[in-house]
């Protein structure tokens, strides 16, 4: 499958090594767990999450009275899936219209591309979609969104570079109401180096939304780049202080062996992964489903 293909590098980083380990090992002992721990940490699962997973695995092996090392992988797979499904990891969907989706994240993570892909997806599902080019600090981001708009036939509300993002969102909301848009997707600036500015700016945009569009269902998606591994977790922690994030879009999983970061995000942040990017095409942005993910990763 496309998902499996997209996880190729991560499969090499995690699954192939786990398979080698379990195939070459004679018994279930501390050394086996130590080696598993090292594989997981190397694959950016993160120290804390790795420890949690190993503890869960040990407990589950005891419960199931597993003695054969070849059965450990199946139990491990179940433990990972259980961890991923324990939280409310509902796949991304539009529950109610109108919905306004704020898309936040650092420059370069794939924010603009993800907005274009989400717009296409929602349009294909039969929604009236509109995009607001709220990252007014980058002319390139505005241009790129216009290209996506042309490609998908989705209107893009924009102003000139340097204008007030809150003003763009204000305009977009009026236009969305007039055109009875189902989903308004707003880009935002992603200059993380100035945290205070970023927070103030996001807060201002949120105030406009509260005031002008109280009837809209709100979704705040944080876009993270999987190739940055543990750094993505740090970004999420900073953005989490600035906004009530409702879901994560994890891009570029196809470009990294660090796909283990999905597990770290799930267990260290209380935010569900909702969409994952496994390539540059529109269809490469997929709804995250824990079961499918685990099957694609381990089988
Ligand atoms: P922004 O600065 O956050 O708006 O980032 P862009 O949307 O411009 O994306 C940066 C680059 O990442 C572009 O070349 C995209 O094509 C690429 N990209 C985005 N998502 C994915 C993905 O899931 N897989 C791969 N391979 N590339 C991606």
C-alpha cells in the first residue's frame, strides 16, 4: 500500500531491526529488552515513550505467558496499537459546518502544501472550501496558496505581503459567510524564533474568530515535520502554549527513518495525530488510523 511504501525508511529503521533481533535471539531476557530499547530510541521514539512501551511489553508478555522469543513481535505490535488507540485518536473529519481550521507550524514543515492537500480532500468530499492566506510575512506562501487555489478551484482570500494576518482572517470570515462556505482553512505565520510575537499574533487571530465566527466549529491543526524527529516534539510544546491544538498533521514520513516520532507525539503530548504526509502528491496526505499505521509499519 501507499502507506506502507511511505513508511519504507521507518520500516528499515525499526521493523527490520526488530525482526533481526527477534530472529537471532534465543530467549527473552534483559539483554533483549536493552537492544529493543536502543532500536526504538534510535528511531526517535524518544526515551520516555520507549520506557513506557518496554514496560507495557514486559507486562503483556507476563499476562500472555509468552516464552518463545518469536512471539514477542506480535505482542509488541499489539502494545503499540493499544497505546495509539487509547487516546481519542479519531481520524480527521468535518463534524459540523461551518468549520474553521487554523493551520499552525514553523516555516518549512509543509504547512502550505498540507493546506492545499486538505482543501482538495474536503472539496472532494463535497464541501464548499475557502482558504485564507494568513501568513502575510512570506510572499511566497501567499503565491503558493494561490497556485493551490487555481489547481483545486478553491477561492483564496489574501492581502499584500506584510498586511495584518488578523485582517486577512476577518475578510475571509465575511467572505466565507457570504458564500456559505462549509470549511475555511487559515494559514498562519510560522516564525518560531520570536515566540512572544507569534503568540500575540495567534491570540489576535483567535480573538477575531471568536468575535466574527462564533457559530463555526474550531479546529487547530499543528503541522510537524517528521524528519526533524524529537525536535518536532519541542515545537509542539511551544505551540501548545500559544494555541489549543486539536490535532497534528505529521508530514514527510516518507523522507525519514524517524517515523517512531508518531509514537512519541502520541504518548508525550496529549494531542491526536490526525493526518500524515507520506509524499508530495495530494493523495499522499492520509487520515491517520492507528490500526492501519501499525499494520503498515510492522507487517
Ligand atoms: P511551509 O513552509 O511549511 O509552508 O512548507 P511547504 O508547504 O512549502 O513545504 C516544504 C516542502 O516540503 C515542499 O517541497 C513540499 O513539497 C514538501 N512536503 C510537504 N509535505 C510532504 C510530505 O508529506 N512528503 C514529502 N516528501 N514532502 C513533503
